[in-house]
C-alpha cells in the first residue's frame, strides 16, 4: 500500500529552502515531529508556531534569539515535501457526514467528509496549503490512485486507531499535564522535564475550563459522544440528548481522556483547524493525531504544577461519551 516517504537522514546532501514558505514549513514539521505542536502546517508564521518554538526551547534549555534556528537540527526534515498516493482503503474512510445531532445519531459512524479532509488530518495541514502544493489539481474529485503533494510529516493513520480503552503504562507514572488557559497550551511533563506541548481551546465562553487539579482515570479511543445541549450550554445534564457514533467527525474526535470530575475531559475535535481563531489568522492543531500520539497518562498533576481542567485538545465542558 502506498504511503508517504519517511523523513530522510540528515546525512544526505540537502538542498536548502529557498523561500519563506519552505523555511516556515520545515520549522513547523520539525516542531510537530518533536511533539511540540505548531498548529496546522501551512507554511505561515502564526501564534502557535511561535509558542511551539518557545516551548521547545524551554524543554531543551535554548534561548529564543534570532540565532536559535542555527541550534535546531532542521536539516533532519528533508525533503520538506513528499508525495502520497491515495488508496482504496483511504476511500473507505470517507462518507456522508450529517451536520445536526438528530441526524448524526442515526448513522453508524462519523467518517471524513472528503478525501481532502482525510489528507488534511493525515498530514496535519490546512486545506488551503494542500491546494497551494497541488496547483491545477481538482481536490473535490480525488480518488484512489491519485498522487498528491503533501508535507513530509509522519502521517496520522486512522486505520491504526482501534476502539478500546488504552492500558495503563507504569513507565508513564511520573507524567503530568499542565493546561494554561491564558496561553492556550497543554504541556506534558515527565517528572520536572517538559517533553511535549500542544495548542488547545480551553472551554467555551459560556463554560470556560475551570481551574483545578484532577487525575486522568481512563483513556479511550474512537469514543461515541452524548450530545446534550443543556449540558454544553449550562453544565446541567438533561434527558434531551443524542448519541453520536465514533469516527473522525465525532465532536470529540478519536480520543477521550476522562478525568475524575464529571463532564470534563481532554479530547480531540472534529474541527482541528478551528482550535483557536485569532483575528484573520487561522491557528490550530490536528488534535486527533496529537491526542493519539502521546499515549495514556495516569498521574495527578503536582501541587507545584496545578492543571487547569480540560476537556480538550479542544478543552471545555462536554456532556459525556459512551463506549
């Protein structure tokens, strides 16, 4: 089955980027592969590219100066772009996607709405960037066998995500999560060491993520979701709810981390490109890919590093999920 080429060894003779887009794209891919999420890969400098760089620098005891690029092994990202051949298996991840909870509750899955959406999530990038990398290609008529130019990033493979509760990992015992509502970032620590950071949306205007220290009590992949407008808007559970089936277009994406506080969890999203929108800049993260890559964590954050409660890589109050 065709797939994206792996990131090549830095030992090869590398052609240097020739433009700003290539320079920023290389930085975004590098940060993404180091688990310091820059948001969507789009070849444009944005809020979360800057924040990811600052967090990466903190984790590696680097100073953020104009010369920091000389201290980053950016040549490990080569080539910057690669080609991907769509397959029949990819086509099976696409289907009709209802947009209203009553209709969503009637289907068996919430698939990708198009092969373009499949490519966006698989390669952590924006639809506009895919279009820019593929001038003249009709992205609305993609099919198996088509070859598409994409960022050379490790792909998120939905086919590898299974419906189950992830097992506990004793080696992750010392890990904790810190969520900054002000910074809109989620930091992952192993003991005192920062090892990953991702952009998030900390709740909604009506139900912002409350402060607190909690424990992750279970991590579930491909969850279903109980959509309850009363719970989402006012934090009160009602009988007027709809059960939305699993899939990448489920409102909580492909992963749910349940906390020991009812109604709140860390989860993916079906709109990763809208994790945060500031003015005219579209910043975000491929939340589902990010969530699935970090693994389960069962550790109460320490009092010295309290966690602001989350319900998300898109973080906020949610009405619940079902397995």
